[in-house]
C-alpha cells in the first residue's frame, strides 16, 4: 500500500531562502512540490522520507536562484492489485459504493465488483447484500458513516494527476 519511491528532481531555491540551511530549504521545496499530489506512474505522494544525494548547485545567468539536482525517497500511496484495503463507506449511488480511507477518499467499488447477490435499494439509496438464511433471504445494508469498516480488494488502480488550471494575472498583457 505504501512504498518508498526513489526520485530525482532539480530543485530551485529562491534567493530569499538563502538565509536558511540548504537541506531545510530543499526539504520544504520538495514537500511543497510533491506532497499530496499524484505523480503519473508513481502514485499519491505523501511525504519526503529522506534525501540521498545532492549534486553541485548551479546558477543561470539572469536568475538569482540556485538549482540543485537532488536524489531523494518519497513515501507514496500505491496499492497493488488484489490488495485488501480497509475503509469507511462515504456514499452510495447506482454507480457503486464510494469508500474513504481517511487520507484518500476517491475509492469506488462498482456494482460488478461487489459480492453476489448484491442489489441497490432505490428507497434507502443504499447497496444491500442478500444474505441467504434457513428461512429465506435477509438484506444486509451497507450503511453510510455507521463507523463500520469495510474490507475491499483492489481490482484496478487508476490515479489521475490533478490538472492545473491557468488563470490570467491582473495587469498582464495577453
């Protein structure tokens, strides 16, 4: 579920951060750039684990910042296929059950991945599993926010990167 991923990036340290320790400035810049963001083909970055290597810093003409190539490890949420995850039901719809793990809320269990026989109750707006008993069937509803934890197996992993929307700045010519 959580893995340490080795990464490499060129970190730009602004001139007003020169008064800080170089390592502290690099840690802050890396956490600001990657923490709580999805990196394509990597996963959801949680926090910087450690810095493994710093190369020499260099300056570009006309730029007051210094640039350093950094090798580091980041804690990443990247569950593997068929891994059992534990979460709470956030909401239900005809599309499936939406589950929250506390730090990650975008887990959807589609109807075809639920235990058979499962049906959506229009009146309750909940999914129910039809449990067979000696005297017939009994509905076990998947209640929202009941405090019960739900185990589910990961069948597909799709972490979509956040798309940035560019907004024009005031006073700039187009």
